[in-house]
C-alpha cells in the first residue's frame, strides 16, 4: 500500500493548497464557489461514519487499508446498542458497489449511489478465527 499512501499524501498537499486559495478568494464572506474536495484513494479509519463521506466525494471508491483487520471487524459493532446489532450487512454493500445511506442526528444524511471500497490488512490466525 506504500505507493497509494504516497499518492494520498500528495492529494492532501494539493487539497491544502486549493483550500487556502479558495479561502483567500472568498474572504469577503460570500462563498461564491464550492470548497475544494480532497481526492482520496486510501484510508485507514474503519467506521462507516468515516467511510461514507469519503465515498460520497470520491465516486471511484477507496481502499481501506488497516494494519490490523481486527479493527474492521470490531468496527462492525462499535456503536451498537443491542448485543446483536452490526454494521456487517452495510459493509457488504461496499463490496458490491451498491447504494449506501448513513443517517446521523449530528451530521445529517449522506447518500452514496455506488459505494465501493476494498479492504486490506493483516490479521493473526487466532484473532481471525475469534472474529469469525
């Protein structure tokens, strides 16, 4: 994933420069243009709440690259109130490139027409067996 992270670093730098130029061009308070969006190719935050806005702004999809895949599996139930609640079915939508909607009271609704994300990482066999 090294080359992808190198490209992502360059995208972040480009976005930072574009955001500063956008802010300087709109200092009169009348935001005449939409703010620039950062191009994303790879990320490592593994919650749907984090992935959804990135996918909304990057219709070609992203790679979720985790050092430890157990973080992905634990994220399935991170915010679940019920013992059996899980985000697993919603992550399967990302595998199939299907529509995804995330509704949150604090941030509103995010809709992604074709949510596509690949997941990669490492995991120890015993941890994987326990996660399954």
